[in-house]
């Protein structure tokens, strides 16, 4: 048994807390909201995020950051991506030298174009930062449905240590040294999922979604490899695997937001309806900026940005994607 601090009591933080508790670990969950801490402590259920999933009586909840961090064998940072840097900055005084922090959110900072692990390392340089990514909706992990993910770390020692702590008969964990590729796949797939949702909202079919998923992973891989990620990360669980589940699942907040926009809602109206953080909206501008910085064509990402921020009609955006200049599918193949 080890002691774990979960920083963030949303659906994903709660689901991973339940997973780690079921593995026999002592788990303390921190939330910035006193009201959320009281609700979870008293009702032993996250009624809005994981309804019907019961929380064990010996799982602790607190709004005291210091007590959630100090003395823990490792920490799981599970706040929405837009709060990663600010939360890490608040955590810094309490994090011990070499203490492991596993980031489980997905996103890219718009201003700096840094991944979440890079932000954490900048704010907490004494930490040993790792990432967990892959096709893993909290609603299913919280219910104990079979899931496979990847843990990325700077050293094999840290990766193997975390693999042992998270893995069980319903949660299979692979390890990888390619943190950058994993994070890019996990962040950029949310933007493609918005496009898939928009297509669903417009009433398009399976052919359309298959095209978006396939060409979407091509965009992600082109950019990711150019930035230094490994192609294996984009063809595996943290790339195509995560993209499939986010584009197709009823649990996907990005797909749902896109669907509502395809049905005629504005971006803000869709986000208000989803009632959870739609990470793809926050990653879309950063993705487009990365495409320009590294001179990589990202037609789907760019059209999503036009729909989100420039008032582009979603149906017109799809038409423009379909009517682009004709191309060879794989430029590396020669006649």
C-alpha cells in the first residue's frame, strides 16, 4: 500500500481515486471547493459527475492542499487543463524533491504552446513529472469497465513504479518514454472530436466520421512527429485509440459540444449545455498556432477554429474540407 494525493475531485480525479483505492492504496482527494468536499464526504457519491458510483467511507476529501500533498508517495494532478499551471504553482511549496506527479489532464497552453507536463515542470522543478493518457472515459473507469492506458515518464524506473500502482484486472497499463507524443495525441484529438461531433450534429453518417478520424490522426501524427514525438504514440492507445473513443463515445464532452454546434448552437451555448470543461475548445487555437510554427498543414484543425472563433457555418466548413485540392493519401509512397 502507498499513500496517494489526488489533486482535483472532478469525474476523472474521482474515478482514478476509486481505482487506486480498489488497488489497496490510501487515497486523499483534494478539491479547491469546500462545498464539493462536503458533498463528497457526506453523500459518498459525486452526484453530478459520477452518479450511482459509491465512494468508500475510508477515502478522504479535503480542501487543505498541504495535507493532500505532504507525505504522499505520489500525486495525481487531475484538474482541467486551463487550471493546470495555476494549481501547480499553488502546489509547489508543499512538493518534496523527487515527489512524483502524474498529470492526467490533456491540453496545450495557448500562449506558451507548452504541454501540461512542461507547465508542471516549469512551476514545480523539484517534481518527477509523469503523464497518464489513453482512451479512458471517467464514467467507465469509475464503474470498473475494462480499460487500457499508457503511463509516460522520464525514466523507466518511474514508469514501472506507477504501472504497478495503477494496474489491475480491469485497468491495463502500458509504459512509454514518449511523453511529448502522448500529450500531443491526447490534446489534439479533442479538436478532431469537435469536428466529429459537428458532423454528427449536421446529420452526416459513418463515412464522414471515419474520414474525420482517419485524416484527423494523419494531422496529429504529422505535427507530432515534426515536433519530436514518436509515430508509435500516434498509432497506439494515446493516438488513434484516444481519438476513436473521443469521436464516437456518448461520454465525450468534446463530441457532444461539437454535436450541439452542428445542431445550431454557438460555441458558448454548447459549452454551457455540456456543463463540463470542453478541452478541445481550449486546445484548438494552440493546435493551429503549432501548425503554423512547425509549417504543418492542419486543415481539420483550422476549420474547427473557424467554426469556434470566426462564425464559420459548420456545413460550409465541411464542404470546404471536401473540396480541397486533390492529393495523394500518403506522400511518402512513390509510384
